[in-house]
């Protein structure tokens, strides 16, 4: 369906959509002989091939989206494209003009999500049956929509298209339209033009009625149908008969629901000033609470309670008397606030929370660290977007953001001692087959700001550097770091490099000492991640060809390369411990022993039990992010993004949910060895922030529940139900999620 068209030495990849245009063009011009000799042969071949049935538009759109990244116009009017597949042009910011195919049948979910620069009018031909969920969510420069037929509009189809001024329909019977299709838009500024005789019908019709005046669906809170991760215990004192799934139903009628209009404010001690601010934000954004209300009335009270068993443990009580959140620490109070915010989201509609049933929640995490790892190396993540990522993570009680700051393809953190790192290694063109320019780095000042920002959400920031592999960017700047001492180019593809740091090179220790000193100063988290993964193919093989390494082996009495790695890590770990930090690293079988006080990550498919055994044997802690469940950069379903990758398996939402953080081990393991869970978002194939969110959620919420909730409180079907209002809320706010 796509064809390599060779013309002299040039290879041009063209898509079947272009092929159709091309064919039309040739049919027009061939009889007129308006072509050169050089052109006619490949043109005829192309023309002939295009007569074969054309399928696989998804692949074509992937080419248009990720390969032809500089194109600003997409004109499909001369193609025979009928189906625009899901995610077709997801977050293609550069796209400015779009003309839909004349025979269009359907537009898939999120097909043009956050294409925020598409301007002007979109005309949907009469053949268009459906515009699927969130298809144009966030296309804020669209000004006019015109529907020639009866087109069904899915959930959030045009949400956040804030530039819309005219919506024109010729259908006399109002087409089916989701009630939230136009959420996030001030519809009083949008003119709905419909056949005069049908106006009355539209006024009553679901979805369309909002154009005639605000009509919100009521926010209904059924606590047992929303919270993710699910709390340890939840008692709802509701008299509402429909709350059949309540854990302890209708025990008492003595406690009445809280009504937000009656609430007079938030009270908290000085130590909880930040949490008080968060509580005020939640009340302001999510409830009908009216700020400045005077007099006596229920309050939201935040307190510290030393008797609770865990730093993040909290209790939450709600009744007509008010809200009381008690935490062992500020972090616990904050966790309680995140629960309160979800309760206010209720059934996930746009309307604010009016009432919450009386309830009592007692909650605490099963594991200490729930983290997400992002990779700004392969594709850079703009600084401000890191902040919004923290905000979304925190909703699910994640407490760590792991930043993979350096790798073969770039160095992304300013190191004052070595300005070359960002000068020479933070800007390149291309990531595998994607030809975009990918540049950027974080200043130390930005990272300090991020640390402070994240602290308000009780998220610590863990920096990661790499050794001895995945360090091509540093070697590119300082060839002396490697065994070969030769300049190497920045890597433009994914995979594993054989260029390793040389453990026999004194500058390696000097360099890392300086880098780690600066990192330790920027990031107050007790941990620094040292990488340690995928050090060449075969692992550590490069050291066998290095005379300095051979010399060092002889001197130290080492027989094998893993001992050199042990030597390198021992020295760097020593430096890090002097800086007061706990080292973390990706577990590989080449680590025959693990140094005391280190944390290892079990990540490789099929190697989790081996990593666990190694951690137990060495009496160290382990983070679980097994590829089978936790690699959120993998596609969530067949044919989903990323469509082109290095062979990633599908990791469904259910597969992520199924993670057992204890991996079948006993309580002793959970208590002494298991530190937490991590979800990884390697970004070889994630080229926009929206796609980062899309890959992350809702699987990260599933993982959060695995890391936080007790196994007996977890059930996948129940999770799906609780997740729905939360993903609706994210889509309403314009955040991409892979919603079902
Ligand atoms: C890894 O996925 N290379 C840790
Ligand atoms: Zn060497």
C-alpha cells in the first residue's frame, strides 16, 4: 500500500493517499504528454500499482503523521480514503489545514486530538456516518463545522475546540450526539445553524440542546464507583438504595450527606499550609463551594495524626458536619485530598459536586514507592509538560517521577562543570524513521523548580544517569570516557550500543563524581538511579577488546568482565553514598552481587523471579517494573500507537492491572524486600506530550492500584467501572488517555 518510487538515486516514500492523488494527476496529464521522459516510467509503475486494491490506510496516516512531520496541509479531497483511523494524526501540532475526503465514512477516536493549529472550517460530507470519541478534542483553532448529512458525534468529539463560532447542520432530524461532544467550549459564543423547521427538535436533542442554554447533567457521587486506587476500607452511610455495592450499606441514617454550598472553608495547622491550598483549589475547581461565605457551617479540616501506621496513611470522614482528613504526615493528608477530589469528580460529568454522601475511609499504601519513569532523551518533553504530568500522576497517588535524563541519543540535564554535554548532545535530527528535529535540555534552575513544584504534590523526582552503557551522548562529548577513545556520533536509532564507559579510565570516575555532585545538589530525593542496563551485545563484550580493561583485570585478579562492572559500580556507588544518596539500578544478570543499600529494578521480561532472588539473597530492596505489565510505552492494543516500533508486545490495560507486586512471594518479601512499582515510558516512539499521556493512562492508574491497594480489594471489572468517570474527567480537561 505504500510504494518506494525510485528516481535516479532518490527514494521517495509515498502513501496510498498520495498515490490516489498521483493517479488522478497522471490520468489528467498523461494524454497531454505534460511530463518529462525521466518521470514517465516510475510514474507509470506507480499508476499501475495504484490500481490494485488499496488497504492499510492506518499505515499511510502513520507516515503522514510521524514521517512527513513538516507538512502543514492535509488535503484528502482527491483521495478515495473513507476511513480515517483512530489516532491518525494524533497531536500533529504543525498541521494547519485539513480538507476531509469527499467520500468520508468515519473518523476514528482521537484521530486529530490536539491538532491545535488546524484552522478554519471543516466540512463533513453527507457520507460521514460517525466522528468518534475525542476525534478533534483540543483543535482550538477550528472556527466552523459543517455537516452535510447525519453524522453521529462521539464523546468529547469536539471538546475544547474553543475557537468554534459556527456549527452548521443540514440534517432535519438531529444526529446522535454525545452530551459531552462539545464540552469545554462556551457554547453561548457558537452559532448553531440548522434547518429552520428542525430547531425545536435540536433544542431537545441530546448533545445539541447545550447550544440553546446550559443544561448540565447532575454530578452524582457514588463513592464505591469511583476511587482509584481503591482504598483499604470504605464505609458509605448513604440512605440511597441505589448504592448496592457499598461496602457497609445504610448502617446508620444518623450521618447525612455533605452539601458543599454550606461549607465555609478549610482549616489546617501551619504545617499543612500547602495541603490547605490544595484543598482550597479542589473546592474551588470541583465543587459548588462559594468562597468568602461567612458564618458558621461545615468546614474541611486537615490534621496530623501520629497514631496512623504509615507516612501516607490517612482517614477521611465526610458528613453534613464537614470533612475531616487526618494523615500521619502531610503526604498522608495529601493522599486523602486526592481521594476527596475523585469523590468530587463523582460520575465524571462537567457539573461541579453538590453533595457527597457521609462516609468513612481508612487507607494506606501497600508499597512505599509508586513511580512513573519518563524519557525526555529519545523525544524531549517540554519542561512545563513535566509539571502537568506530575499533577496527573499525583491523582493516582504516585509519589515518584523518575527522569531518565541521559542516554545514547542525548544528554538533557545541564551540568555546570561540563557545558559541552548540552552544547553538543542535546540537539539532533531523527529518531529511527521519524525525521523531526529533537532538541532541548533542562537547566538546573528548571529542575529545582520542578522539584519544588512536585513536592507540593508529594512527588519526589529521581534523576537517572547511565553507566556503563547507554552513554553514547557523553562519549560523543568526551571520547576519553570510552574504551576506544574515538569520537562517536550521537545515536539516531533505538537499540543497544557497544560503546561503553571504560572502567580502567580515571576520567570516568572524575566525570561521574562531578556529575553526581551536581545532581545530588539539585535533586533532594534520597535516590539517584545509575542505569546499568543493556551494556552492549554481548553484555560488557566491548571490554574484552580494550587493553586498559585487560590490564585492570590482570591487576585486580579479575577473570571476567562482570567483575569489571562490579569494580566500576563499587567505585561510583561509593561516591554516591558519600553524597548521602541511595543508588538504584536496572537489574541485569551480569550483576553477580548487589551492593548493600542499593535498590534494583526488575524490568526484563521473564527475569523478575531471578531479580527477586538476587535482591533477597543480597538483602536489598527491589522495584517491580516487569516488561510483562509495566512497560507503558508498549501498545495497549493491536494496531494502536506506537504502530511502528522495535517489536514491542501488546500490553493491555488488563495485563497491567494483573501485576502482582508481590510476584507470588510471601508477606516477608512484601515487608522487607519490595520497595514499590514503576511504570516506564521509554520514548523512542512517543513524540508528543499528548502521546505520552495517551500511553500512560489509564494503564498507570491500573498500576497505581496494583502498587497501592491490597490484593483482596482489587478486581479488574470493578476497576474499569471506577476508571470511567476519571478518564472522562481527563478527556474533558483535554488530556489524552487511551479510553475504552
Ligand atoms: C530498560 O528497559 N532498558 C531498562
Ligand atoms: Zn576499557
